[in-house]
């Protein structure tokens, strides 16, 4: 099987998105539709990502990824163009 479809009930659940660019923006928009509570961590956050999060009252951290952001998160989405960060 080439694809693994996954279905999560994220309504009201805490999700971490690592990344602040276009890839992250697309993932955030999907997560918002699922009703997730989103935390974004990225050293550089694009204006569209910041605006989307501010409009929907979610957490935004202008910082590099650190495992300290993981506790309590039911899902982590790696959405950067940095392979090393995505693999961490």
C-alpha cells in the first residue's frame, strides 16, 4: 500500500505545527477546519500564517523547535523545508 490514510478527531485537541511558511499555512488551514487548538513554532513566521493564527486565537512562538513544546500535544506536524528539523 503506497498511501496510509489516517483519520483523527482533533476537535478541541492540542496540535503542534513546526514551520511558519507556505507549507505550514496549508496544514494550519486544514487543522483549523478540524477544530484543533494549534500551536505554531518557527523562527520565521510568514505574514499569512501570523494573520491566520491571530484571527483564530491560536498560539504562535517565534522560536526554533524544541522538544519542550511537545507535552500535551496529540499530533505534531513537521511543515518546514529543513529536512533535519522535520526528522527531529
